[in-house]
């Protein structure tokens, strides 16, 4: 563990329990801790859904309890240009993006990192459940100790410059321990509910929100054999594996099993659905683009130990990776995987080490 006594550490304060305890642990280690509250979304876009005002009050209260300064910075313009516009454009293409992955790369570890440097930071810190270790001048991203909360999946796009002086103070703790530390030290966020879902959508209905930004383009909802069963609102409003909101559960010929989105035919604007856990929901592998390696990888060496996740909180699955042209990869899983979703990320691991990842392009049947 680094000796950070007297070092200036700039910690992102979200107003939640994780960043609160991260700041506390850094101060306990003798660091000169400064908090920063980042505003990434403007209220006028939210129609009352934004929690930024309440989160700021909680961040201020925690910093007052800890006796550390809190700086406030508005990154909403950066966020809209670098994250939200990409999110909408990707949905237009019929894909399912993960904005949290891009937010970490472009906002929390770029715009925020630059701001922290202006504040004289020796280190940057966040409340992510992940770890970083350094050897021979290189930084390695590791899974957090708490398997259920590990957030390395969302950080796979980070590079050496972003990681080399970054601290993840709570990565060595279970969530229950983090809450207990907050309670023991009178931090008001000790029992605050964890945020869920996409940050700028919050608790509202996904389709209602997206309809503000994308026109509906109805088309046929079909079975794999081509039979039309209903009309969809637009491919952007559905994701692979989706069960809720299809509106076809009451068909007369239905056998009572749930319906799922199996695929999208972008060319013909058709949504392919199946009833029950059918083979069309699975793929033996996938193609992915824009491979990012946190450190250079010897794929031949690592392949026997390689695992991957195609979604957050998924259990690691064994796979083999083959490099192909234009920074793309072909991934074959030991066991077929359900709901492989173009636009999402596949993230690779060697044990606890997060190696990097890529954006899913298509599944291999």
C-alpha cells in the first residue's frame, strides 16, 4: 500500500456511502484529502428526476464531518458531448450501449483527472469497488474483493496514465463493511440507497425517456421462422434478452412461457422474439471491435486461463480469443452464452486481473 501521508488526494464525492468511506479511509491514512462533487447532468433535461441537489447536500455534510474541503465542478457539457450523444447515436443504430463505461473513460478519469491536476493532486481517488496494483512502473487493474459489487467491468477502458496515480480505497472491503465503517464514524450516508440503472435516466421508464430523443420507427415483431406476431415501437427501445414490455404475452397460441427478444434485423427493421428459453437466445461466441488492452497482452500465453464477462455481475466464463484485422477479436466460449448484446462490452480477465475489453459487434451462432 502506498504511503500517502501528506500527499494531496482528490476524491470524487458522489454523495453516496462508497465515496464517503473512500474519503474517510484516505484521511485515516494521513492524506491531504480534498473532495470534488461533479455535476454531470443538467436539471432542465430531467423534469424533476435529477438527484444532484440532494446528493450535493449529502456530500457537503460528509466533508464537513471529515473536516475536508469540497470543490464543485460542472461537467454536464462534457458529459452531453462525450457520453450522452454517443449513447443516443448508438441507440439509433439499433445497438445497446453502456454509458457508464464511457463515463468513466471520458469524465471521471479524463475531465475529472484534469481538474484534479489543477488542484495539485498527487493522487486521484474514487469509490469504485476495484483495486489497482503497481509493479515496475506499470499499473494493473484488479477485481474488488466483494464479488457482488466488483466494478472493474466498467473501468476496462482506462489506460496507464489514468491508473498509475489512482487509488480505490474501498476495493479491499465488502459492501457491508463499508456501510459499517460509515455508521461507526457518523457519516450520514451509511444507509443511503445505492443508485441503480443508467445515471441520467434514474428510476423513470426507459422507453418514455428515450422517446424524448428518438422518433419511434415501428416495424414487425417476428418469430425466427418469419411469422409476424406483433408490431414493435422501434428497435432502439429493446435489448437482446429483454422479457418485460413486449406486449405479446396474451397470444391465443401462447403456451404460457415468457417471451424474449432474441435478435434484431437492422436492415429490415424487424425484432425477432422467441417464447421460452430457446436456442436463438444463445451464441457460441462473438465478434468484438475496438479492443483495448490495459497492458499489452500475450494472448497465446493468457488464453488457457482467460475468462470474460459480457455484462456486469455476470460470473466469469471461460473463453478463447483470436485477434483479427482492424483491432477486432473473435471470442469462442467454452459454453454457449445467453443474450449476447451488440453495443455492450466484453471484458477479459486473467484471474483477478482485468486485462481490457472490446465492444460487442455481433454474436456467433
